[in-house]
């Protein structure tokens, strides 16, 4: 039996369209930019002189002793603005390379779905920053409110990243927001709390540094509440 053959159709063959190359890091620019900023700022700090490092920590870390210092004390800030600035500037300092890398990876992992849920408009980056900075702020407030005045100075963006964790956990697979009281969110919140409890206990031994769980708690609460009230469109938009 002869093999079957196909007659030429006379139409030119079309080459398949080239596949679009995916970026190595598929995250919104605001997320990548903030992660790189944290690492870049720590690199500048790391390569500074010892005296400069001491000066930066003294002026920009969140230090309860300085924040609550009475007028006339050697610890008091030169003005109110300098003290209030540390509520945010604490997020730009880190204890070591592992500290800043972990926070940057957390920011990329959980900040990405949050940024995508807000969409690609210019205002989306502003909403993302509201969650990040609002979480840093409430995390700092919790640390100052719960710790006594002799507590060590706190550094790191953990309050902000904890807020992004809460915001991301509040999203379903389509980027739509769950209710704060939903079973799924409450279960994941319990898991987050348990993980922080473990890290708080083993941190001084396994990581060589004490964890500011108060900042994590405040940041998580701020992130959840802000995500609940800010408008988000989700990942998938229905087509008419």
C-alpha cells in the first residue's frame, strides 16, 4: 500500500510567533525597587566607618530610651521631628546581611501579590506604600508601647514585611479580598502568630539577635486593616 501524501496547499507556511521572554524577577517595580533599596542602604551602612555606623544607629534606629527621654536628658532628641522620624527610619536599618536579605525576600514574596491586586495604575504604587509604611509605623508604635524605656534599639523592616504578609494572606487565588473574620484568614493568622512565637524563643540562640515581635504584631494588624479598606481590583478582570 502506498503511503498517503498531502498535496501542497499553495499557501505560504507561517512561522510560529516567538515566545515572549519572561523577566527573571516577575514582580512589580515598586516591590523590586523597595527590596533593592533595603539591600543598597544596608550595603552603604556596612561599608561605612564604625563611627558612622554608630551615628546612623543613634539617630535613626527606634530607641525607646531616646524616644521617651525627658527634656534635659542626654538621650533626648534635638527636636520632636527627629524622634518621630525614627518611627519610619528604623525600617531602613538592619542588623546584618542575613537580616536584610530575609526581609527583602519576604517583601518580594508577599509584596508582589499585594501590588498586583492593586493593578498597574500609578495610584497602585501609592496604595502599596500606604500598607508598607503604615505597617512600619504601627509596628514601631507597638514596640514603644509594649517595651520599657531600657529596651534595645530596634532596626529592620519587619513591621512593614509583616504587614505585607497580612495583606497577601487576605487575598484569595484571584486577588480578591477575603473578610478579616474569614476562616481562611484567621487560620493563616494563627499560623503566622505561632511561627513568630517560635522565632522569638529561638532567635537569640539560632539567629544571634532578638526579634521585635511587637513590631511584627503591630505591622501585621496594620497590613490586614489597610488591605481590608483600600480598594483592590484583583488579579483577573472579567471581560465583557
